[in-house]
């Protein structure tokens, strides 16, 4: 197994279809927020960025009479459940470490409480990071899902974020080496 990059995830046809459907600009923005929050919370930035990028991969488009219906979405949405399953399958196909794939999927599952009858769940740090990153990028009535970004700019921003994650992981590895 290798470290799967965000670029590899983005380029996969499943991510292209479902992340774009849910809002590519939102996914990228949330991943950038997650990177910074992960550093602040001492959480693995690689896992945080991947979970944040994929957090809405389970979205279904709720329409009534040919128009997006935000209220219908809020009443019937289970995108976090579907997204956790879809992301896990994608990550395993890409040869992500199975433990990491599970952690990422659980962070996606718990990034929102929209499907839970009671929020009495204690979130793990990675789950908190993804939830906070998503909240930081939200706009009223789900408008954040409709911001646009060109494929070229998206690929560039994802490449830059991959580089930031690699640099942070190297920095953390160096800091965790025993003093000689």
C-alpha cells in the first residue's frame, strides 16, 4: 500500500462524478479548512484533507418540480451514510491503507448530524476536524454546494494542497524523531 494522494482521489471517475455533483469548490475549500484545523488539533492532516474533500460524496440531488428543494433535502437527507460507504469503497480501490480508509469514512459519516435523531455522540478528533471544516465553509440554504470552479483551477488547488500535506507530514516526522 502507498499513500494515496488527493490528486489521485480527485482524478478517479467516482470522485469526478459525485464530488462534482455535491460541489467541487466546496469540497476543495473544506479540505483547505481541514488542513489548517488538523494542524491546530494535532490531527493527521492527510486523513483530514481526504475526509473533508470527500465529505459530501454521498449527496443526492433533491428536486421538486424541476427545482432544487433545500427543505426536501433537509427532511430526507442521509448523504453522510451513503458518502461514508462510497468513500470507503473508492479509497480501497485506490489502495489506501484500510485503517486509514475506515477512519476517513467514519469522519465522513459523522461530519453532520442531519441524519441523527439525537446528537449524543462524542466525536473523535478527526471527525471534529471535518465537521468544523464543513461548518466553516457553509452558506445559507446550501448555497456553498453551487459555487463553481474550473477543472484546471481545481486540479491546481488540489496539487498545492497535496504538497502542503506532504510538507506537514515530513515536518511532523522530523519533530517526532528522537534526539541524537
